[in-house]
C-alpha cells in the first residue's frame, strides 16, 4: 500500500481524499501511512496560505 501511495503522489495526487480513493483505502489508513512517510522524510506536507482553499486548513502532500 505504501508504494501505491507514493505512486499517487508522484503522479500528482496531493490530497488525502484523492489518494485514498485511488488506492482503495480509508482516509485514516492513508493518513497514518503518510505520517510515517513524513517521519522518515520521504513525504512533506505543504500549505499555501495565499490560496483560498488552503486558508481552511487544506493540506497537500
């Protein structure tokens, strides 16, 4: 599953909801995996405060 998540991020998917739909897992499962990937430095979370949707605590990976 982790490889599938990384593949989705590499292909341009950048939200938990979209990634979870593409890999066929629950949001919470994908979030857990993303947190582990962030801990080891393979993935980082970004927020762009200049975009309206990101002012509502919308994160991308």
